[in-house]
C-alpha cells in the first residue's frame, strides 16, 4: 500500500505517530500485536481497509 500511495515508511510513521523502527516491525510481520488505534491510523492515512494490509497466517 505504501508503494501504491507513493509514500515512504518514514512519512507514514510521522503521520501515524510511531517510530520508523516500530513501523518496520509491523511491516516485517514480527509484531505480536497491533493496537486498533494504530491500525486505524494506518488505514486512514493509506486510505485502505485492514484486509488490504493484514494477512492471516496460522
């Protein structure tokens, strides 16, 4: 979604109020949890739905 919106990770991190390191953890799939408020902010900035950026892996 970042590429589709022509946005850099650093720019997204600034818009949603988290560090680039924490955004990197989210992007890599290594995060064990995400706050709904963070997910909402990401979706708002990227103009997308959670299903556009999340994938279930058993």
